[in-house]
């Protein structure tokens, strides 16, 4: 429990750390942010497959494969539903038409809600990993998510400041998104700890949410500013780094 709690704080704190970097480097080039974010996508992809999906098959026994497939699609469908109900991150950043339509709503709440779409299921994924009892794999999952949170925290600062949000409120919003991830981590951990029989489905569900974020958000974002070749190799590098780490720790 203590390790899961410390990791929850670390995963949530990674977003805050990225936000601090965002204040320091407000004019980050698209090429740099795309490559860093793509590297993080590769890390998350490996963490989802090696740390969540394959263990789900193993823990599921004779029904492991169908339960895992169902869990992956359930996670993806769940996040897709949330995307439809709540304002989406890439619709809020740099999209003047969408910002105009939501002018009556607080920009701060829009940003916080959009980022929470990603942070809550990512936190749950980290918590489920610890609930499985495999600490080494759980740390790999948490590390991958934390690494992804750093560039995410960096890139949200500039648009919020440009939208007229004060630096103080911007920092508070960044901290709030980290708290959401801490809550998600604890939810995932306690859910699996209390009902261990749902572990295979929970692992696959968390893996499905991560795959959805990578495919629907991260890869399109990193391939839309002319740095797609570098982004592709960065993704491969991130994936291979986590693969080597998993083998060495295993």
C-alpha cells in the first residue's frame, strides 16, 4: 500500500513537474514537443502491452484471452464515451472556433476537465498494476505514465496563459490534474485489492484505455506538425527502452 501511495504521488507529481518546465520554457517548438511526446507514447505502449495486457492473459487462466479482449475493448469504449461527453483536449488547445463555442464556460474548468479525461484512467492503470502484486511491472507502468505526464504538463501551460488564465490559476489547474491522477491510482489499487477476481479484466481494461489514448491522441498529435519521421523513431526508442527494462527486471 505504501509503495502504491508513493507511486501515486510520483505519477501525479510528474504532471506538476512538467508544468513547472512549461513555465520555464514557454516557447517550446512543435518538433521538440512532438518527439518527446512520441517517446512517451512508445513507453506507454510497451507498458500497456507488457505490464497490463499480457499479464491479464496470464492471470485469467483458461478464460484469460477472451476476458482480456473484452477488457481492452471495454476500456477503449469507456474512454471514447467520456471523450464524447466531455470537451476534448485537442479541441480546446489552439482551436479558436471551439473556444468561441464554449465562451460561456470557464476556460480553466475546460482545460482541467479535458486533461482529467486522460489522467484518471492512466492513474487507474497504475493502481491496477500495483493491485496485481507484481511490483516490478507496476513500477514500469507507473514510470511510463509519469514520463508521458511530463511533456503533457509542459504543453498545456502556454495555451492556458495565452487564453488569459493567470499564472497562479494556471499552476493550480496543473496541480489539480495531478491530484486527479493520484485519485485514479488509489481507485485502481483498492478496486483490485478488494476484488481480486476482477484482476484480469481490470488489467485489460486499463491497457485498453492506454492504447486508446496512444492511438487517438498521442500519435495523431505527434504526426501533425511535420516531425512525423523523428516522432516515429522516438516512439520505437521509447518502446525498446521499456522492453529492455522489462526483460532486465524480469
